[in-house]
């Protein structure tokens, strides 16, 4: 069933939630999930069915959509080809219906409350959504009209709390002219993490810093960079008490990419830049892509010195960086981890590499330490492009998998985003 183009308002009371206990990997955890999501044994490897999301015109052969982030209820934000492709991509919000057979697929600008500039006056982009349904994004506002000098902003869009209510638009402080934010992601505490250039006009040194817009905070926190002159690219964040943990990678003029976990205490303002790699001695580069509330980080790293072969990894403060392996090929990439340690990514098949390589998305389950080929867990027709390494995937705490969630040349006509919804 295609997504509904109408827009019944989302309000928190209609997302009835329940709490339940279940065993996962020998531990007992308590998780709030949408009531529509069936209970299931977390130790079993799930079977999946596919729910396509977008584009704005169902059946449009030139339509495309990609997911930037999604939450445990399956709500998604991303970008899609609008009905009028001449205006470029359009930010969307998707809320699945109770049985995950469709849902509401709408442009973000239709959720803006009265008095907030909409598309055309403010170009909107969305980067994240948390489990309270709060959306983080950026905008380029033209207060004097489109085509006039603009102001870069960052925002949180809060869902209604009652039926028929309006969404609430919360705008962050203004940036200096010519500067702004990139890749805003929001954790469950409401902190928005992003990266931004610093004004190096006087020195000629334009650094890229990790930044935090704390929940309820009026000012941005400049976390900085561990190496002068380097650029920090933040990828996600999680909050544990007062500690904001950020997955990131650093690029400098003197070395290859390096994976970091950045820890910042909102109370004490203490910060730590944890260098996670290398995976093996003298390996060239590594990249951190996600972090969970336990502080586990996933990404990819060079497998050996002098090689461009990559391996998906998981990192904890106890184990350090540990490779996950492949399906018999050269490379694998770790993209996302949930709070139970389930990891999704891509892995290659075959001892002899082909061009393009034969690969498939994987689900790593910590209970048995295995990588499962997701394409073999899907019942019914397969979504296209599963084997395309340029497409990345995400996993939530209910083991739903979202994809694709990166553009990198794959947001081409006819490519629709999708959710893989567990059926067992």
C-alpha cells in the first residue's frame, strides 16, 4: 500500500506505547516501543517484509527518496523528489500506520506552525528524529525573499501533544554570515549534534568542529577538534546521564581519516577525544559511523598496513576495535548499531573480487557473533539495490532496518527508500 499523501496530525497520545521486559544476550532490558510493533524474541534472527516509503507521487518513474534517520516507532525523515522536480529535493516526514502497510508521507514544510517561513522562503533539510518524534534539521532562511542574502539556521521541530495541535518550531542561535551546520542528528535527550566550520578569516585556518545544541540550551557548545587545523565530521550521538557521546571521524592534512568517540559532560564541561583505532598496526584509516547508549561505536577500518581493504568494526572501551569479518570477500562496512549491539552494514562475497563487487547488507547479532545476509531474511520481492555498497542502512531497537539513507549517487530516478519490518 503506498504512503498516504494526506496529513492527519501526529500527536504523542496517538502513538500509544507500552513497556515490556525481554531477554537479550543474557541481559534483561526495558524498552518503550510502539504498541503496533509485535513482541518477539530478541535472540531469534528475524524475517522481514518490505515497506516502501515515497516518493511524493506514487508510481512516479522519476521519483526517488532516501532516509536520513528513523526511530523505534518507524517514523522516518529524509529527502525525496518533489512533485515538481525543478525545485530540487524536498525534506519529508513519514509515520507508519498501525500494521506497517503504509503511512503518512508529507513534506516537512507542511508541519511548520503558523508564522514560520515555509519552503521557498526557507530551504529546509532534515537530519534526525528521536524516539519522542522530535525532528532536527537545518534551514537557509531568506528574510527578504528568495534570491536575497540568507541566514543559516538549525532547528528542532516538536510534535503536537494533543489531537489537532500544531508542531512547535524551535530555532537555534544565528550563525555568522557564511557559516552553518551540517549533518544535524538528535539523541533521545533532545541534544542536537552537528559539525560546523569555525571563522578562520583572520588566521586562514578554517577548522571543522564538533558542536552540540543541548536540549533546552540557548547556546551552542563548541566541542572543538583534537588536532589544530583538522576537520571533525560528526556522524551520530547518544546520551548517558550528563554525558553526550559522539561518533565522528577526523580529517587533517597530515594523516588519513581517523575514527573517534568524543565525550562531553554537559555539567562539568569536561571533554575527551578517544582515538579508536587503528584496527591493525600502521593501518591507514578508519571511520566511526554510529554510537549507542552504552558507548559502543561501529564503523569501518583498514584491515592491514598499506592496504585499502576495509573491515566493519565494533568498538567498546573494554575490547577496543574488533573486526566483524565479511561474507568471504575483501571489504565490509559497519553503518549502524542499536542499544542491544545489533549492527547493520554491508559485506562482500567471493574470494576473487569482481567489479562491481558482489555484496549484501548484513545484520550482526551479538548473541551468536554471526553476520547474517539480510537479503536472505526478506520474504517476498527484494528491494532493488540491496547489493549496492553506496547505499547504507540503519537499525533501530526493534530491529527494523531502514535504507537507503545516503545519497552518494544512488538517489537516482526510481529508487525509493524502504523499511524492512520484522515479521517474526
